[in-house]
């Protein structure tokens, strides 16, 4: 794609980076076939190619974002299916990140939209605030049906997504060192996270139990915070970078203290962001090198387990349909490890049709774009249920929360099934289900 940026514009490193990305696009349109919003809405401007045109026009002309640009950029899930499909290697992820930051700086949203986004940014990344919000949701749930006005739809979506039962705080979410229970063969840090330990603390509990049984010392470092992805995708760059710096500091302390073989992440959305810390902090001389080192150590839990020698297990007679989160398959390019681990652990593994399409969760997308999200959820659940599984497995808490609202089939994190297969107790969600 030909670009027409001025020399002065290109002195801005963000603009210069986006200009290089734009030049790679050849207008081929392959991305439209795998873009969930284009497939759902059929609007060219709701495809990656359409959004690229809008971003190019906005940046080249040095214009503030307008309502048209914001509408179509806001509808992007950042699922990155287009990146997987693109034959030209267009780095759409960093281009749309730049567009969102530009929108945040130059566009004044309607009051209720600003208010909703401010609440999400002030609550979701903080476990104690998020837990309180979920408790308050129980009080507000009876009002859900009254929230039909467009400006109130996000609040109705929040209430619909809020679980009826909130798990008790887990001691595994506290800073601690979990000693290896077999001959020690490694030391890792684990990301505690923000929303996940509130919604489903059993995920990290299972990861820590399994890793320590396999001889891995697991550190939950003091000073960890939200990875920053939730606010990063809202264009709130300073808040996202502050989180990234805090995490880099926390993990660097552990590296200096006793070394780390990996930084384990059990939420693939967080993993995609943490693996991008080197890029996010590339312009910060105090953090660029450290951030790149941390990003290189970041591993999804299944990615790390695939590097260990695990025994083949006797089949459990359980059929598991594996839903590959977008952040796993498109963001981190991890496609085989989770399925191979489940098969080796004795499960029969199936995959749904249209596995490349997003379930509609995408961070806060199912709150801010509830109608599109709901359509994608229905499509995803239909494809999953067609495989007739006993259990659904995935690697991201957002997908778990989203899909669980659309089906009665139990959905768990992959690590919960692996922990059970390799000596742990049966996961709580499977107790009482008539499994094969």
C-alpha cells in the first residue's frame, strides 16, 4: 500500500512504525474471510482491510479520530485471525493498538461510553474491586431487564456475565514460594492475574499443584499486577505501560534472587500481552532491555508443559472438545501443544468447526459490544455442541466465562484436566456430572 506521510510525521516513532505496517498491506482481502465482525456484519469497514483504510486516512492526514473511525475500530475484537490469514505479514495488532491510543488522545466519547469505560478500567484490573463489583451485581441483577437503552446495554451485559457464585479467595493467589514436591528440575514464576483469581482461582491452583508434583518450584511474586491487556485494548497506554513496568520489576527481582526458567501464564489473553512487553516498552530506555528479557521468558502453561517429559496416561473415556482461544492460536501461535497434552493425558480430543472464529469474549468486548458478542457466542456454542463433548477445554478465562453462559456442558481450563490426569483430584466443575 502506498503511503504519503510527511518527513515530520515520521519523526514520531509510533507513526513511523505504523507507516511500515501499512506499506505491507496489498489489499488482497484474504483477511475478510476470517474476520469475525466482517463475517457477522458484512460491512467492509468492519473488516481488517476496511479498518486499515480508516487508520491510514486518519494518521496520514494528522486528523483527530471521528465517530465513524471510532465505531469501526471499537467493533474490532483484536482476535488477530487476520494476522494468521494475511499472506503479506501485515502486523495488524500493533497498527490497531496505535489507532486505539490515537482515539483515546483525540476523540471525546459520549458521556455514558466514557463513564462505562472508566468503570471497567478502574475495576477489572484490581481483584479486590472486581470482587466487590461482583457482589454488588447480585443486588443489581433484577434490574437487568430494564437496561434496554443502548447506553445501558453494557451494564446489562455485565450483570449477565457476573457469576451467581463467587469463589472464596484462594491462598494460591497470595505471594508465596511453592516448593517442588519431587526432585527439583526447574523454577518458574506464575502470573496471578486480576480477573481470573476472582472468577476461577481453581485454574492457578491446578497449575501450581501439577507443576510442583513434576518437580518445578513455583513462585507467585510480590508486586505483580494486572498484565495491562484490558486497558491496553482500550487505548489507555499509560495505564497499560505502568502495569507492564510493575510486572517487569516484580519478575526481575525473582530472576536476580534465584533465576527463572519461565514466567508461566494461565490466561492466554495475558500471555499475548506479556510476550509483547518488549515492543510496548521499546522506547523506554530504563525498561526496554528488561522488558524484552521478560517477554522471552513468558510461556503459556501448556507451552511449558510440552517441554517436559510427561508420561502417557490410560484413557479416561472422556471426550473433550478443545476451544482454541484467539489469543492462543492467533496471538501466541500455540495450536498443537494443548491438544497433544490432552491426548497424551488420556482424553479423546475433538475440535469444533470454524475454530478460527472468536467466541465474542475478547477482554471487555462482550460488555462494550454485547450484540456482536452475543451473535458470535451463539455461533461458537453451536459448533462446540455439534461435536457432542463431555467437557469443553480452553486456555483463557474470558472464553470460559463467555461460553459458559451459552451451554450446560462444563467448560474448564486445560490445566484443570491435566492436573486431574496426572494425580490431582477431579475438578470441582465435573463433580456430579454424568461423565462417560
